[in-house]
C-alpha cells in the first residue's frame, strides 16, 4: 500500500506507522501457496504462535467452535491427496469446455510437499444452549471458523511460512480418513510449510484463470447497487493503481488465489 495512505494523522488507538505497514504488507503479500514449498520442518514454537493467532480470531457469542488437526504422517497425507485427485477428476466436468485444458494444468495443492497439513474444523455443538448471535443465523459458527483460518494465514505470512487452502474434496471420505465425528465440519484443509518465495501475484492471475476485480465496482451506497461514494471509489482506484507492497495485490482464499 502506498506510503501516502499512512500520511493521515493516526488515532490514539492505532499502531505506529511501521506496525500498520507490516499488517497491510501481510494482507497484500499473502498467497495461496501450491508449488513453492521447500523441504524442512516448521519449528513447533512457530506453529504454536500461528495456532495461538488462529485461536484469537473473533467468534460470534465467543463460541470458539474450531479445532486444529495437525497432520504430519506421510502415508495419511498421500491418502488425502488421493481424495483430492478423485474430487478434481469430478470437478473438471463442471468447468466450461474451453477452460478445461487450463484447469488441468493448474497446480492446486501441495499436500505431500509441504511440511505438514492442518485441518481446521467447526464443532457445531460447541455453542449448544447459548444461541447468542446464532438464533437467526445459525451458520455464524462456520463463518467464525473461517476467521480463525484467516488469522492463521496472515500470521504465517508474517513468519515467512506458506499456506495453501485445498477445498477440492468430498467431505465424507475426508471426515472418515481423519476420524472427524458427524457433528463436526471440516472447514479448511491447509498445506503449511517453508517456501522458496511468495509470488508477486496470485498464481491464478498469473496463469490467466481470473483477474482481481476493481474494488470501486464493488462499493455500494446505502442499498445493494446504490450509487454514490464517488470519493471513496476514487481513493480505492488510486491505491490499486499505485500498487500494494512488493508490487503485489492481496490474494483471495481457497482455490482462488
């Protein structure tokens, strides 16, 4: 993010400029890593820091519905990769015919190459008897778990650890393989480990799968589709034009960045 973006006077509660820039740098240079994993372990002290960051994610009703399954065993990871390959062979049929060749070329996982795998789950019974924030929106426990995933991902970027989210799975055999009970949902299957680099742009942009949408076209005023906020949209376009840290833009999630 351009230095000028930090020029405005900070509030009494904000971080110092260098710390603020570090937060935005982690956001903008985070990548969905697939092909850049290198050999080597993750120190348990670092992994504990990452999991602590995940555990401090916001959760509706302070329900903290997540659990973290650490998967190191090579044989088990090979079985997980077999599940991915089976699911990918099914998914390709839903891809437009003219894009199937590109789809088959995309690297979409690093299950066996990464130092370890992490399955982040949501226990849908964790907040039983405490409907705060879920009475009208019972799916908030799932959304809260995704917040934990994002915290983990950004903390990993700050530590120089790559993370790749693999979502091409049939959840039924995955749950069986990992011994996940019926009331628990596997929300994210992550490949985690040291990397050779963080690509300057998301892989799916570089490979031509999809480009980042202009933020100004996604900002609405007062109602869905409402016109307005011209000044805000102009500022957003200006920041995009000037570029984010390391000449990169923020990545998305799952198989989209």
